């Protein structure tokens, strides 16, 4: 693992995740995993309680061990922030400090804007016991406040890092909000749906379904509307054709 006493250098395209006086190596490792889940790989560790490097952090990091190998060890917070243009401090409590307060989503959108403009951004996370001290927050430009249950506001360090890392990925536009797995098929074309509709109309007509006669037109219209409203795949259409054919065969056998 890298130990750096001089001012670190932050790669411009991503924010630095700065863990201030973390107490447990396991939480540092879990934070590294959370970062790597969402494409962040620049960690700075400020005065960890149990020293550095940390074997317990390595064990917990699992596949994200590279982040710890490249993590920068800083003796104090000013040296960790020496190259940064803008710093966010995460906290769940009011601090009686006059600073802008952002939600995680708004903070990471702003971070993305600043980084795109060539600035260097850091996000501070405090020690597990009580979070960041006012002296730490005073060195930040803005606060990030996570909306949590006021009766139980304490977040695990790695959980908080994961939340902010996820919002960073969202700010990059890398989150797909909805997708349909097609499972080897494609969406049915209009002609295929029309053929299915006519197949059912014909068979239902033979079965006497459209009754009474004066309601036939509206019943057929509703049936057509149902088919067009349903998002069907080609496999769905083929199955529905098959169901109807089998029902007709079963009736004829009877």
C-alpha cells in the first residue's frame, strides 16, 4: 500500500473519497468495495486509528484490493485536501456552521459539473464513532446531508460511501432506470399483433362469443384495443396462437 506524506495528486475525472480518522480497517475495506462497485478508485485515508497499511482492510476489500494498494495515506486533513478546489463534507447532524447543504444527488451533480470544468473535488467521511468534527467540516466548502430517519441517523461508514458513490454514477448518466430482458425474443411487430387479433376474432365469432349482436362492434373494438395495449413479444404471440389452436382441437375432439 502507498503511504504518502506529501500532498496527494487527484486524477481530474473523479472525486477523491477521503476517510478522516477511520477507526476500523474492516470499514475501510468495505468502503473500497463500495467505491469500486460504482467506478470510483481514488481513496485517501487520513490518520487511521489502527495505522496504515491495514491487513483487515485488505481482507474486507475482496476484489477491490487495488484501491487500497493505491490509496494515499495522509497525516492530516489539510494535506489530504491540498490539491482540491472544492470539498464536500458528509454529516447527518446540524453543525451550526453557515454553509450550503446539498442532498447526495445534488452534491454529486455539482461535483460532476466542477470536475468537467477542470476542478478537483473531494468528499469527506468522518470516523465511525461520531462522524466529522466541526473543525473538519470548517475546511469543506459545502455539506452533504443524507435524508435519514431522525430517530436513527447514524450511517455505517461504508454505507455512506456506497450511497455517495451511487449518486456519482447517476450523475454520470451511467444508470439505466428501466430495462426489459428479452430472453431470446423480440417485440412483436404490428402485423403480428394484427394477425393474432384477427385469429381470435374469427374463432370467437365461430364460438358465438360476440353476443348480443348489437354489442359486437364495441366488443371487437375492446378486444383489439386490449391486444394493442399489451406489450407482447413474438414468443407471446406464438403462445397465444398455440393456446387458441389447441382449444379448438380439444373442442373438435370432444
